[in-house]
């Protein structure tokens, strides 16, 4: 059984220059995961919007309970995908 496909790290058969791409891909996954974790931990802060009308009135729009739950679920999915990218699940 050939286990070379299960090894982590840069593939020496691809030549130089590909290691930087995979590093950037994993760093992007880390940012993706952090944003997902923030959405899970702070759904109200991630969903609150500031508005201003034509008359100059300013207010903030707070998310409803259902929107907060949806933000948490979507944030959890983003966090799992981001952590999988960091771990190298997606080559």
C-alpha cells in the first residue's frame, strides 16, 4: 500500500514555488476560521447595522433571534471549513 499520498507538507515532485501557494491557502483558511468563530461567539455584533436617513436620523438595526441563530450556524460551518483548510484537508 502506497502511503505517499497521506503525507503532509510540500510535494517534492511539484518543484519549487508551490509551497508558498499552499501556505497562503492555509493562512486564508485561518482567517476564514477566525471570522466564523467570531460570528458564533458574537452574532449580535456581527449582525448589527448602523443606518442614517435622509433627514439625518441615525439608528442601529439589531438582528432578530432567528437571524442570530442563523448567523451562529453559518459561522460554525465557516469555522469548520476554515479549520479544515488550515489542517490541509483540501489539497
